[in-house]
C-alpha cells in the first residue's frame, strides 16, 4: 500500500465503531453480508437495451452466492433470443459478482443482471423473508403449464381500433364484438399446453380443439373477427 507524504506525516487516531455491515434479510434470516457467499435469494428483474428496442426479464435463484437457476425471457429483438440462449448457459454456476461482470452480449440482459444484482445484495429479493427461500426449479413456475412465457401482444390504430393478438391465456383466435363494434371477449388457444399434448401423443387436431378457451362475453356476440386477418 502506498501513502502520500501528507498521509504519512499524520498521527494515528483510533477507530471506535466496528459493527460491520447492516444486516439484510436473506431467506428468512437477518444476515451481515461480508462475502458473496453470504447472499441467497430468488428474484426477478427487467432490463432494456440502449436504443430501447427490446427488453429482458431475468429470474435468478441464488444459493450461497452461486446462481443455481436462471430463467431468461426476452421480447422485441430477434438477436436478443440468441443472446438469451448464451446467457442461460453461462450464468448458472457463477457467483453473482462474476455474473455482474460477465458480458452477456445483449444490453437488455446486461441491464437486467445489474438490476438483479442490486436487489440481491441489498436484501430486496422475492424470498427475503421466506425461510430457506425457494428450491431450485421454482423459476419454472413463472411459465405455467406448457412452460411458455406469458406474453401480451396488442395492436391498435385510431382509424381501425384495437386487435388483441396474444394474452396470458394464449394465442388469440377471435375477438367478440357487440352491436357497437366494441370488444366484449375473445377466444384463444393455449399454445404451450397444446404442444405439450401433441408431444404426449395427441393428434394435432385433437390437441388444438382441447385447448381452446374463451374469456369475457364471447358467446352470442354480434360479430366475431380474426384479429390478424380482419
């Protein structure tokens, strides 16, 4: 350690308080975090790229400072999906400090990692007050049946109005309109569950029919339209 001449000439004044860091909530316990290994928790965060043309939702499950589980969901940029594939492969097994300083290629994923790091090291995780946190594998619960990201896709113009294209329930097939041409409900197909049924042996036609549902006042509407064709 090098000291300037001014510091070397100073007399020593003893330091009194030595209470360490303030405790943070870590999976149901109050922990004074001195090392990366003192940190655990599951949490989610969102990042965006510099031109703000795409976004990433990142979910991490950290145990004793190590990322044991990662869920990377992206939207808005085709290149981002390839970056997500790489990020999901390289993030697990790293400490949260290593991950913060890893080039995850995509700005949005890098920003999401930064936001999650701040949550995790300050004790603001989703499992901060949950004893022992959540097991590895809990991140998949965000995806639901069929393990498919929940996506909302809507489009509208002032001239022609709104089109619902995809909801959390699934891919929208039809919009129901009333006598005033206002949306009253919609019909959808649960894509993730449909494909799961096909993988398990159901015919595509059977799987398609078994996974169609509806929401709102869909029955007995004045008119039905295909949001992508009409």
